[in-house]
């Protein structure tokens, strides 16, 4: 008898079968992860420094704007990363 998890995984795989990736694709995906991790870290360092300056100057408006910018940059970089990863996945090995 199969568990509910096993049945759910079977249904999921029927709708969208697991895609096999080549070693080259796996390598490219890993490189993209590292690149975007570095981009995000660089952006966060810069904006957190600016946030500290704005907080020290008691500029609540600037702090709020910088926090929004940080959230926006995180989303933008994550979306860009996923787009590039999907391009790698769609490329034939």
C-alpha cells in the first residue's frame, strides 16, 4: 500500500515529469547560484550601510525608502536568477 505522499508524488510527476539535467547544466546552475548570491550580498552590504547612515541621521523617510529598495532588489535578483536558470534548464544538454 502506498502512502499519501507517494501517491501525491506520482500525480505530480505525471503532470510535470522530472527533468534530467546534464552535468554541464548542473554546473551552470551552480555558477548562477553563486553569482547571484554574490550580487545580492553586495547590494545588501551597500543598502545596509545606507540604512545605518539614514538611521543615525534620524531620517525615517530615507530608512523606509531604503528598506523598500532592499526588498525590491531582492525580488528583482531572485526573479532574474530564476529566469536565467530556466533558460539553462530549457537548453538541450
